[in-house]
């Protein structure tokens, strides 16, 4: 089972593009609180969620996934 991994990159992408949580939630069809939970690592995103978030952020879903993969790799190397 994978640990919960925060999608910190969502927050930085939002900031770079001047998009609020509310705007990202609206444009991705997700709830604002769910976006917050994803950013803090309290929820695990599905592949559909990653695709939904990537569209308003104008990023490739594979890039978001790769960043989470890299974070998990770093964490497993510490153990």
C-alpha cells in the first residue's frame, strides 16, 4: 500500500499561474476541500483526479505523477 503523498506541486503550480484553490476546484470539477486534502497528503488522488487537475494547471498528467513518484523514491531511500 502506498503512503499518502502530498501533491505539493499542485500548490506551486497554482501559485505560478495565479489560480486559487476555489478556481482550481471549479475548473477541475472537484471540491475545494478535496484539493486542500490532496495538497496536504490527507487523500490519495486517483488517476482521474490527476487528469482533472492537470487540465486547469495546463500541465501534463505524467509530470504530476512523476513528481509524486520522485518524492516516494526519496522517502523510500531514507528508510
